[in-house]
């Protein structure tokens, strides 16, 4: 397993774009240095643009830091751009797919993967048209990922954030139904704590299909601040021979710097990250 950290909202939840000012880019570079100094191997980003020059600047900064880009999230396409795979407007769905395809291209150039989470929308899949809209968009994005030799990570997200694909089983079912070639599961300890009857059994069943993994404690704070035994979960994942990225997606509590340091110390105490 390799460990990364999500810095997409490094400046806080009120600021939608990490890279909107020169100062914020400087803080991004500082964040990369902090991750490297604390033993992380990678960084995960959440992007909602396809500006080639800015993407290349981001890539260069990551390369210079000695880190790798673990994954590219697409949640801001929904949260900021209001684009989704289940929007009733076909033009909106087409823009969502086009934006994801742009990020698939970037992911292929950075040896990373693209996360499909909130960009699928929050509507329940209770009508034939909504389901078909989602399926068509997933198929189009999966084909693009396969063509570019990269992967999509479909995230199981809890019911309070979206009304569809809440569990590992639901995500696996739609991948199988559509025979998606380049798509796997993204499981997240925070969401699993809400939705899965047993985190242990879910990991045992789905580890071979996990493409990416998120960790946070039960309260979305860094591991060790809630009631989940994240260390035990990761040891089970490791014993099951999971060899992909594990990204911490935690609130910046008690501060963003402390969140990084606390996570690194937690992983080291549990003999999961090198001292």
C-alpha cells in the first residue's frame, strides 16, 4: 500500500478552487512539501478545469516535490460546476462527461486515476430515464479511461450525500451490469461506517475489486480521533494484498497541518508507514 493525502480543499471548505490565486498555488506547494516531510508518497487532487497550462504547472509542482499524483477527484464538477451524470438536461450531462474525459487524459499523463463520486449526481435511480442517463455517462467515461490506459474509481458514498450507489455492493453491481472494463471500487472508511453492515466483511469480499481507498475516522477527522479502528481496517486490507493507494480524506481538524502530522503519526504507530 502507498499513502497519499487529499489537499484539494487545503484552504478550507469555503474556497472552491485550490488554484484560483498565486498565493493559493504557493500554499499548494507548501502542502506538498509538508506531505513529503511526513512520509507520504502521494497527493490526491480534486479538479474542475481542463486548463492545460495550469494542469502542467500542477504536474511539475508534484514532480518537483518527489510525490506522485495518486488520483484526480471530480466532485467539484458537481459542487461548483453543477454538472452531473443524472442531470435531466442532456447538455449538462454531455458537459459533465466531456469534463471527466479531459481529466482522464490528464490522469493518463500522470499515471493516476479518476474518481467518480458526486459528479454522478445525488438523485435517486428510481426512474428508467435517470438510470439510463447514469449508465450511458459511466459507459462513455469508462471507454475513455480504457482507451487512455487508466482507471476510474467509482465511489460508494453515504445516503446523506447522495441517494444512489451508497454501498460497495451497489457500485459493484452497476460495474458488472455494464461490463465496465476500466472501472473499480473506491471504498471510504467514513462512508462504510454509515452504510456497510460489516466493514470487515465488505473488505474481505471486495478487496480484489478495489481501485482506490479513502480513510478518515468516523467523524471525518484524521484517524485516531473517532471510534473507527482505521489501523485494523488497513491491516486487513494489507493482508488481503491490496497494493494500491490509500488516501486520507479528512477534515482539516484541529488544523490542516496537524491533520497531516496526526495521520502520519497514526500510520507509523500502526506500522503501516515507514518511520
